[in-house]
C-alpha cells in the first residue's frame, strides 16, 4: 500500500489526506492527515470518498467538442483553441461585459487563484 499526501479537491478549506493506492497505482482509499490544523485527523464525508471519482466510469478523461450535435473526443490544444476563439467572438459581438466567470468553494485555493488571474 502506497500513501501520497494530497489536498482534498472538494472545498476551499484545503484539508490534507493521504491517498492510498495499491501496488498497481489504483486508488483504494484515504487516510486523514494527523497534522492538518483544521481536520486534526478527521475528514468530512466528502473527504472520505474523495478517491472514488478518480476511477468512476463516467469520469471524463479528455475534452469533448460538439460536432454535428454529438460530443466527440478532442485534444486539449484543439479544445482550448476553440474556447479562446469562442470567447473572442463573443467579446467582439457583444462587448467585454458579455463574458463572466464563476468559481466555487468546491475548488482549491490554487484553482480559485487561477480563476482570479483569468477573469
């Protein structure tokens, strides 16, 4: 059993836990960090189950682009180029105030920081 210290992805509290993986690298559970100042060796229900989404069969592992009404896998470069193009087109057609961004407490501090830089 391998243990990797990581940050819980579910909220902005930043709780840490150890992701437990088997010898093949598959996640099998979590163990709370005993030294985190907030959790002090405990986790909420989301933290205890944070490893489940990694291997969920419905998890997206590649970007999808809609073509002819159907979603098709795409490369990250293609998907990001499309996002940039559509944002630029929207701004040109409707003005700078036509674009807004929304973040959440369900993202990490790092993700919220990046959102702040983007917006």
